[in-house]
C-alpha cells in the first residue's frame, strides 16, 4: 500500500503545449508545485486554457501551494512553459 504522501516531476517537451500535471486521476488534499531550479524561463499553472498570457508564471525555484477541504484531482492542473524541456517538481498529500 502506498503512503499518504507522494512526489513527482513533470517536464514539458514542447513550449506552448500545455500538459496535465499527472496522466491519471490522482486525488489529493494538498500539493506544492515547484518550478525546477534549472529552468531558464517561466512555468505556468492553471486549467486546460493555461498559457503564457494567463499569469506571470513561476520563476526557477518558485512554488505554489494548493490546499483544499475536499480532495481534488492533480490531472486537472495543467502546466505550460516558455522553454521546451523545462518543468516542475511536486509533492502531495493524498485525499
């Protein structure tokens, strides 16, 4: 049985092509998404419409904590990048 915590990483192959944070439904109560330290440009987080015009993005090493009273699906979080091959690390608490 897996523990109550988990971690992963997401690298976006092509800049401007948003992808889900995870490939399959993963219900969590909390997640911290961190722009990879080696990134040279911004990473954008949002829903299925996210791109580089939606927000200012996260710089290398910046983090975004998300918490909820009710479990939410990590597969509903999308990631886009300014530079191909960059991405995020994430740590979560299962819901």
